[in-house]
C-alpha cells in the first residue's frame, strides 16, 4: 500500500509492501507527521517553536519532543565542529534540519512496531528504507542532476535496505543553509550533497552540516564513521567518499 500527501510543505510518501497494511495504519503515520508540523513549523504562529522564537515559551517549559530536539541539536552541533546549528543568523531557532530526519525515523519506527519489515518512508526526498521492495530487490533512490532543465535526470542510483538517504542542496529550495561560523549562506561551490547512513536521522543531520561546510563537507563525511557521501560542485564535478561505491551498481 502506497500513498503520498503534502505535509510540512513537501510530499510525504509511505510505501508498505505487505498485504496486512491498512488505511488505518497509514493514517496513523501521516497523523504523526501532521503532529510534527503542528509543533515544529516555523511558519505557523501557534507552534511551540514559534512561541519560543517570540519569547512566549521557554525551552524548559516546552514539550518533551521539543526539549529532545534541542538536546539532539546540541549533540549534533558538537559532532559537526559547530557547522550544524539550529540558531538562525537572526537569532531565532529553526530546527528543521534535524526535525525532518528525526520525524522520518520515528515514523518508520511506528511501522516497525506494527510488525512491518518491507517499506520506505520518504519526506521531501529524504528516505528511510527497510527490507525490500515489491520485487524482493533492494530499494533504490535516485540522485537528481541539480542543474537547470536536467533536474529529472538521475545521475546516480543508491541501492540499499535498512538505512537512510538524505540530500542537502540549493537547487530545489534555494540557498536555505547557512554557515554558522560566518552567518553567511553556505558556500556556492557545492550544489548537492547526498549522505547514506544507518538511518535517516544520521544521514539527514550530517548532510545538512556537510553542505554548510562547502567543499570540505565531503572530507568531513569521509572521516565520520558509519556514513558515506556523494557531492556535486557548481562545476558539475562529483566526488564520493571511499565507501560510497558499496551502495551503487555500475
């Protein structure tokens, strides 16, 4: 059973390869994403994050999930040489670079708790994959050409199971990632950075931090255990980490 809905301003797709899956199961997973939006959206004035940014709510007074995200954000900041930082240059908080991967991971856990093994959860092209597809093969994720009219072209395909794939870049949402050390937008030298990790939470947070590092991001991914990466520069040159080939077929 497969369904796509627009939540958090992006397509969210759930595909469960199991005849036991029901509409009610998918409803619970989609409802979780809607809950995440109701708590963490920086665009909706009634969310906890918006209230924190207006000074109407302290982090200490916020819900368990909000306090968890702030704790994980601090851990990620420390693990990425400060390149991951949920504090926007204007002083407000925007944890979306962490929340999305965390939410996808938790949504996948909801499916696992229901006993499902073969599925994927995709939110805005960040994906948690489990088991195998309907043909019994590994799941496949295409990395898009980030340039101009060629964005429907797939330049590399990642194959896997029980892992996460996340891509950070400027070619879809524009320049939305900052270098926290300078307060400026991330380097224009890199247009796309895809990270493969043991789960989507790890892949997503390190993809965001790596992109903020510019061309040095792929070196950071290389030296970080458990993840691999594929970077495309503004010149169209691709660089991959030493273990990335394990997830591709030539």
